[in-house]
C-alpha cells in the first residue's frame, strides 16, 4: 500500500507492506485522515509513538471496512466507519482495535467524518470526563480556533457551558464567537486574564482546557475559581515555569495532565462509547459538526503540514486518500 514516510525530514509517499489484521482488529481502507498538531511534533522526533504503535503518522481516519479480525462482532465489510488511531492514518490501509471504530454519523460523508475522532474525543474526554464539567459552569478554551478548540466550543454550547476563547487573531475570535463562544481575546495583542475576569463578572472560570502550558500557567491559576480544574493537554508554550502553590492550595485547584494517544485500548473503547451515546446524536441532528479549513491529498502531506504549522488554520486540515 502507499503511505507517508519521513525521508530527510520531508514527508514522502512510498510503497510499504499492508498492515496485519490481528484478532479483535478491523482493517480499514482509508478515504481520508486528518492532521493533528501532535503529528508535527512526532515528525520532529519529540513525540515518539508509544511501544507497539505504527510509526506512520495519523491519529484518526475514516473509510470503508475491508477486513475483520478474528472475534470482531457488530461490524461488516463495506461499512463506512471512522476510527481513533494510535498511529497509521497517513496510509491507504490501517488496522485498528474494534473498540476504537464507530460507524460514521448517517448524515455525514466519509471524508468529513475523518475529522471527528481525535478532536471530539480529546475535547469530550478532558472537559466532561477528566474535568467533570457540569452544565452552567464557565470554561476558558485556549487555542479556541484549533481543531480541538472548535470541537470544544461546540460541545460547550450543546451541553450548556458558557465559554471564552483565546486565539491568534481577530478573525479567529469572530469565527469562534459564531460557533458558540461568548467572547475571546487575541493572544498576540493582549493578556487574557483581565478580559476573562471581566467576562465572568470577576468570578473566574470553573474549567480551563489548555494546550499551552508554561506560558499561561500563572494566569490560568489566577483566573480559576474555587474548586477549578485545569486540563493540561499540550505544551505549545513550554513545559517549565514557577507557580504560586498558594493559588492551588487555597482555591483547591486540580491540575490534570492528560494525553489520549497513550491510553489503553479499553480506555479508548470506553471513550468511543461515550462519544457514541452523548456526541453522535448531536452530529445526527446537525447541531454540531467538524470544522474543516482545507483539504489536501495524501501526497501533499508536506504542504498540509506547512499550512498547519503556519497557525493560519481554523478547525481541521484533511488529507484525502485516492
Ligand atoms: N493531550 C491530548 O490528548 C491531546 C490530543 C489532541 C490535541 N492535543 C493538543 O491540543 C492542541 C491543539 O491541537 P490541534 O491539533 O487541534 O491543533 P491545531 O488545529 O494545529 O491548532 C493549534 C493552534 O494553536 C495555536 N498556537 C500555536 N502555538 C501556540 C503557542 N505557542 N501558544 C498559544 N497558542 C499557540 C495556534 O492558533 P492561534 O495562533 O490562533 O492561537 C494554532 O493554530 C495541541 O497542543 C495538541 O498537541 C492534545
């Protein structure tokens, strides 16, 4: 099959062996995959795949089932599905544990469905499972116009959580507000602290979804309310800083570190079932949808990565597989 390989630091399409389909796995012929920020970090060598995972990039895909491993039940060949992957999405075929596969929403096409699993999984997991967000609690979403951010805004709106976003320019803030965010702050122009406090009537926020880390930690702690939760999902702003533990202690703040890719198959299976129960109905009624910025072909993965790295994208960038 054809797949993307890393050759002299560039992404190139080449022929490699088809994946084996182990018991309990489903073999998918990929129609599309989506780019995640983690793919950029993985190709730079700073985010190696977990032991046993495919070295090929790609954390999600959608396509058609072309093979069923021993013991797989409830799926059939020819069915259109999307899947949360530990790797291997930038390829014509991928084998994935059955628990990480779901039928595509009936009103979506297969290509669009490739943009669901990783970002809606990450947003739902961290807001509603790790941080136990309940209706009416206020949320601060950093990188609000990212793939994860645009999923999180829509989940917040659907589940009754007012949210404030940060993003790199005014156009992105406007987009986030149209999608359901209450307000926002441009990270390159101002510090978010004052505006978030104004927005929340000085009360602060209950939960923060933060892919930035060190740069924002001090202000994140200031803006969290009593019993606030900080779900740390990335380190785009660095990993080392000093913090005021007084804020953590006195406000009973919980700091939750969370990575999805390295979680076990049973954990991911549970997450996918939660998505099926609580998020799929929102797709099926067109209440929410993945936000697609641009679509490239798999052979154009290098250009697609350059585009994502430029921080211009709003929502997801897809790669279609011929
Ligand atoms: N822990 C997990 O399980 C998990 C899973 C999925 C994703 N993530 C993390 O979630 C984040 C979003 O992922 P994604 O794939 O949705 O990203 P994406 O669509 O590529 O968007 C990332 C955005 O982050 C903003 N950004 C870049 N550098 C930044 C910096 N130094 N400080 C603040 N903002 C910065 C940029 O937007 P602006 O210029 O508009 O701010 C950029 O467009 C990434 O950090 C990713 O690693 C974590």
